C-alpha cells in the first residue's frame, strides 16, 4: 500500500511539472505572443488566428488608453524626466474613539493632523529623495529626509545636522562589525530599486524571438481551419470567421519535446533564469563568491528537470490533443472556446477550459469569460464579466470577478473632458454569505503640460459599517523638475567608513543627547 501511494505521489509530482509547462505553452499560444512573427503577406488561417489574438489584446489596451490617456502620458513623462510629487494626507473621524472624558480625544488629534510627503524621482539618473513633515494637534515633526542613489542610501533626521550615509559597497564591512556571520564582501545594489522590469529587456526579447518564433514555426499550417459562421452573442447575430486550431496528441508532444530539448541546451536561457532566481532570492543584496545560496547546482538541476519532463511526456496522456476555436469579427475575437484534457493516465485526466464572448459597438463593450479546471468531477472556475461604456467622456464601467460564491466588483462612474476628470469608484467584496464590504474612492484630477494635480477621498462601508465614519483625504501635486537635489558632501556622515567604536561613540555622545532634547520638546507640547 505504501509503495502504491508513493507511486501515485511521484506521478502527481511529475504531472504537476508537466502541467505547468503545458499550461505555459498554452498561454503563449492563446495570448498572441507569437503574433510578432506572423508574415503579413501570408493571409492564411494560421496568420489570421494569431493576428486576431494580437488585435484583441490591443483592443483592450485601446479601451484603457481611451479612459486614462492623460495618466498614461504622465507616467511615461515620469519615466523619462525628473519629477516631484507632493502628497498631503489628512483624515476625518466621525465616531468616538474613546469614552470622551479626556481633555483631547483621539479623534480630535486625528482630525487636526496632516502629513506632507514630498518626493523626487529621476529614473534615468537613478536618484530619489523624500521629505516627510507632519502636524499633529499643536506640534509638528519636520526634516525627516531620505535620499537614494544607485550606490548609496542617506537619512536625515530632525534632531541632528548631519545626513547619515551608507554606501552599498560598505554594507558587508559594516555588518561584519556587528555580526560575525557577515563575510565583509556583501554589498547592496541600490540601483535595483530603479529597475522597472523584473527581467532585462534584451533577455525578454531573446526569449520571445528564440522561443516564440520557434513555436510559431513548428505549428503546421494544416492545424488551422477557417470557415464563415454566424454566431449569436446576446441578442445579436454576428457574421464571423471561425478559426479552429487543432493539434493531435503526437503533435503537442513533439513540439513540447523539441522545445524542452532546446531549453536544456540553451546556455543563454540558463544564465537568464539563474540571474532571475538569484534576484528573487537575495533582492538587492549582493553576496560574495564563497556564499552558498543553494543555487550552485542550478544548471544541472535545470537540465535534469527538462529531461524528466521530456521522459514524462511518453506516458503523459492528452487524449484529444489541443483545440482552440475563435470567432472573429472586425479583426477582434468575439467568441472563444478552448478545452484540453491531460493527465498521467486516462483515469487521472484534468480538463482546462476557457470560454467566453465579447460584444462591442462605438460606445459600449461587454465581455463574459470563464476560466476553469475540472479535476475528478470537481469544477474550479473563475468568471470575468465586464460592462464598459464610454460615451464622449461619460464613463460607466463595471467588472466582476467571481470564484464560487465570492465576488470582487469594480464599478466606476467618471466624467472626462479634455484633461480634467471627476470620478466615483467602488471596489466591493461579497463573500459566500452575501456580506458586502465596499472601498469607496472619489475625487478629481487635472493634467496640464508639465504639471498635474488631483484630490482623492477614501472611505469604507459595509452591511454593518456606516459610510463616511472614517475618511482619508489625499491631495497630490506633481510637476517635472530639472533635477533631484542631494545633500552636499560636507553635510554627510559616512557610517559605512566608521569602526564600531566610532559608531558607538557617535551615537552615544552626539545623536542620543540631541534625540532626548528633541523628544522633550515634543513631550512638552500642549493642545
């Protein structure tokens, strides 16, 4: 019995790995990633299939751009230029937080408090700065400053004149003085905080060209069939091009085997994956060469995993192969149906499916998609339903994500004129009992060339919580600036270059006395 259970576990483990690989390939195929390699002068069902996937993705992108063009343009400006943001936060509490016998109640303190955060960010030069100020009743806190460059971190505190500095290259040397487990070779790559991509663009391009094109070229033209068909979506009969994409079990296995074999021998791919894994394991910390991160056998383990997956394909079962059918109207997929059974044996089949429809006109878009897995008679599904409307800047959107009896709903009513926006948004969570909790977000924004401003109000409500009991206000002003200012070198105290005795003396004789004076000034405040 134990041997049987162990055998089942091993099969399940292998099935999980293979399933992950196959699902990743399906996402690549259905997601239109290979459309970049379609020959535009070859009007075939194969070409039409992938271009339709690409066009549908771009259609949803366009819906996003129509609604948030100013925000997207501002985000792009902030990627290319230094930008300063000023956030002012305040709150309003409309309920007692204490018994009311105190001279000053907590809600009075909150209602008379503000926090101002001024940030500066320059992605190109890899420089960031932030200043925090706060007013709480009758006392204020000022001059809390943080600075970051690609090679150093600096901190300014209100009770000392110097700016404390730690260089990334000095991290290990400093840590070793306090913890003998440090080797002294450790560093912090602060530049990583300015990287916007989890993977280098050239690596992404390599994977797309090397594997996206490989898979596209491997797909036989005869796997695609096209026919005209009228389908009913909602109350409308729509003329479409029906394209069926089918691969037999043998074809699926051959494409996967060829791809996995190539991956096992691809040294560039191994380097990309190793760099990615190391980044996820260590974050911005760079360790010395002698430190074991558990990745010394990564290459051999990767090759073994690929070979195990290839060997497992022989006994893997995909009885009906791969079939995806799409119905295309005006270059956009208006209906889709995908289903694929797979498993370690015919008695352990799992079915993956995607089905859905999309309907559109000049102002409105509706869609209804189901994503699911059927395993041993149990259906695990997620539905995505959307009703989008944009009538000359009058926007009404509702998107619902449902899993079993649980719903997450986003509703938005907005008015957009030129670069000015007024909005009322609600995110609702409804559990299986019907209990509803709402996050309500209202406000406005305006974009004007090299500057923008916005005002936001956040509150919550539910079946047992009245709306507006607590309100958070956030006002924001942003503008492009010439550069982000950093402290002068004569203002900096370089902690990383000091010995442990020097650090101890500095904090005991210089920092702590000033901190105590500062605290006494705060403790002595009055309301």
